[in-house]
């Protein structure tokens, strides 16, 4: 008989989740009697078995150096048995180790939301090695972890650094003590979103249009806002306080309260539904279709996109909660005076949570339906409508109608659209089987489907990166082979029409380089498979391929060489359905290299900035070009 001491131990599976405490908003709300009880939350994150002190895991690496103080802070070990047993460290403004835990928890939570919406694992933007003297062929280098510096600078700033592949957080003295930007859920989520968006669309940091930087800011704000609705205690508290009216002032529609007050504002840093003025009164935002034409600063302009999307969310929440209000009011729809019963609060909170989760996933999923550069708010509306139609063809609750109506009220109208109807806004079907160019591209997709068959199931993200890089190289090779100078002109013209590229062997387009294989240079910017499940449980298998091309060194002002130069891009996002026996090209979202109107608009936009010295240039100079978010957030 085996003694108890030597009895075989039963196999124990690792935990499914890691629970970590943090602030739902920021430390200032823990000092207010009405919000102290709800400001501490617990983030439930996927368990990382190999998580090292720092924390340092598969996606993130927290490096806690404080250059201003000359300190390195000891890294927190979240695998310490005492921390595992009590959901991590208790929230504390004075503990650097809690600061490390906070940034890890919020950033990892944001990553999880992206992966659920996209149907694949996320990758950070690779390092550009083209000018680094590395061995031939290694143009991009894999970045495993995004570094996070919780105490990187003594300044009222926080930003994502595309150069360092890092999140940089500052701290400063406010009216009531030291303000740490790394302890604000909204700021951490906002900066993490910048990094995730850069990993998907690296050309979105090119300042060619008033909407480009504004979109980056607005999208990051939207992710932070909708994540507020994932905190059950906060949601129930605010539903009870506003009696279910989310159009009233609440914490749910505001961003970075402590940071906003400490930097001299009258309330939160930004708000989606209203603001507190100099008179101390809160005023709701009123849609103004003329405001977009006059808003040029990225945060001001981005706030319009945030307001448009958030207003659509509020409209759907009203629709979803109407039945509850009717039941709670005895059929009148008007709630009686007094506090709402707990059951009503819980029911309204559940509807707000479901609606916010749907909008969060809609906003993220739409990124796959956007052009690879020069995005406009109108492009994003079309992407939102198309992506949601593919996921939920039957818009029973009117999500797409609410978005279209709200964007119209804010004056956001895509170019070239005759009417703001769903049918007009959806990207047009590319068709399949009826065009030689489509047939060639579907042949490329069939090859990629075989090559990438297991990439969605790999756990090692570096293996995924290598597979996708190989797929891009193979796609490039097939296109240049099939469209060699000897290829039929009809096929070449069809592919050029679909992709927006100039692939003429003898192209005289300025700024294009004719390569040794006889075609102008072009780039397979990304190849991304996606595996999504719609609300009916149907499996959606897609392949997203982006192709780009660049005209280098175009003069900002042809009459003044000293005005500088810029690069002009053309290309497309191609979306293939992988259901069925063969892939089908569903959408071709094109911004052609031959678009003279867009080229003129970019040139005019850049000419309009000549002679103007923004605040970011005054303080940062050349650094503004290398670290655009550092300079941009300093202006905010």
C-alpha cells in the first residue's frame, strides 16, 4: 500500500484567469465619499503561466526606471503566492509595485478586447530594419513585447512611442499631490490602443489629412470609454445615480478626471456627452453639423467622432432599455420619483453592458474594413456599417441606423455618397469569377489559405509573425510574376483597378522606382486571417490583404523647393471570404495611386501648415516627427 506521503498527486490544470485589483478610473475617486466604494475593481485576465517579475509576459514588459529620480524600482512578482491569493496588490498611490500591476492589468485587458473582436492574436508594429544595415531581406524585425515605463518622465504627459515600441507615462505635482498618469485606467487604455492601432495600420500616423491624427485620438478614447461599462459595480452605481439616464452627467462618459482637474480644466480631460464650464455647471453637448469644418486641432476634431459614436450607443441603449422602463413604470414609460429598485438597476446595467460591448467590438472589428492609409471619418463610418452588416445582416435593433443618424447630425458625410443610406454606405462588393483581375487575386488568396491554415491556432506569436511575413513575400512574388511585363494588358489593367496600384512596366509616374523585375515597386503591407463567430454562432473565416505603393519626394509647393516634400500613397484593403471551396474577393477598399484629387488635397493641407508653428513644434522640434504622440499629447 502506497503511503500518503508518496501517493501520486492528481494532475491540476493551471488557473484559467488571473485576478488583479486596480482603479476603475483613477485615485482621485477613491478620495470622494460617493465614489470610493466603486473605484476599486478587479481585472480578470487570461492566466499567463510564464509571467515573470516586472510583470513581463507574452505581450507586455513593464520596466520601472525613473530617470528624473535616478531610481530603478523593484519589479512586482504577480506569481507570489500571497499576491495570487488576494487578487494582487491593493491599490496604492505610493507603491511603485502597484503602479506596475495597474499598467499591466489595464493594458492586458485592452489587448483581450481587441483579440475577441478581431478573431486573431494581435501583433505589435515591427521594427523597421530597412536602413539599419542588417542582412539582406530582413526589412522588419519581430517585436514580442510592448515595453511600459510607469515613471518615465516628470511631466503632465503620457504617450505611445512608435520608435521605442513603448508606452511612456509621466507624473507631476497637482493641486492635491502627485498625479501619476499610469494610475488612470483611461490614460493607460488610451495609450495601449494607440500601440494596437499602430500594429494594425502603421500608416495612420502620417499627417496627410485633418482626420488622420484625429482618428487615432478618437479611436483610443472610444476604447477607453466603452471599457468603463465592463465594470459591474461602477455601472450599477452610475445607473442608480442617473436613474438610468446615461445622457445625464456621469463618470461613464468622461475620461481622466484627475488628470483633467490637475492640469487646470474644470472637469475631466475629455467627455463624450458634456462638459463643465467656467460657470461650474455641466452642459450637454449639442450636435453641430458645422463644427467639423472649423475643428482642426486633432483632439478637438477627434472629440466629434467620439460624440457621434457615443450618441449612437446611447440611442441603442434607450431602445434596449425601453421594455424595462415600461415594466418598471406600470406601462407609462416614466419612472416614479425616488431611488430605482435594485432589480431595475441590475436590468438596466445589463443592457448598458451588452450594448457597450457590442459597440466596442464593432469599433475594433471595423479596423479590418478601413483603407491602409489616409483614413477619414467618412471611411470609418463606411467600415463600421459594412463590418456590422457582415456580422449581423439583420439589424433588428437598428445599430447601423443609429450610427448613420448620429454621424449625419455631426456633419460626417463620406465623399462620393449620394445618400446616407445603409446600402450606399456599405463598401461595394468586388464580385468574383467575372473578372480576370479578381480571378488572379482569388488565386493568390487560395494559396494563402493553404499557407496560413494553422496560423490562427498557433500559440507562439513569433511563429505567427514569421508565417504572415512569409505569406506577404509569397503574395508579392505571385503578383509580380503574374503581372510581369509580358502579361496581358487586360489582366494588368483589371488588377490595377482593383488594387489601386500602378503596375505598368514603363510607368513614368514621378517618385516610383522601377524594380529589376520590370514593375514599379509596391508593398504587401499586411496579410491577416480572421476567425470570428457571429451572434447566431456562425463561423466567419476571412483573409484581409493590404497592398500599398508610394510616390517618394513630391514637392509640397512645386514653386518653392524649400517648402519640403512628402510621400503620396496608393493601394487597397482586400477582404476575402474563405468559406466554401474557393476564396471569394468580397470587398476592395481602394485609394488609387492615380487619384489626382486626393493628391491635390494632401498638398493643399500641407501647404496650409507652412509658416504655422504649432505648440508641439515649439517645444519638441525634430522630436515631433519621431515621436508624434509625445508632441500631440503635450498639446492636449
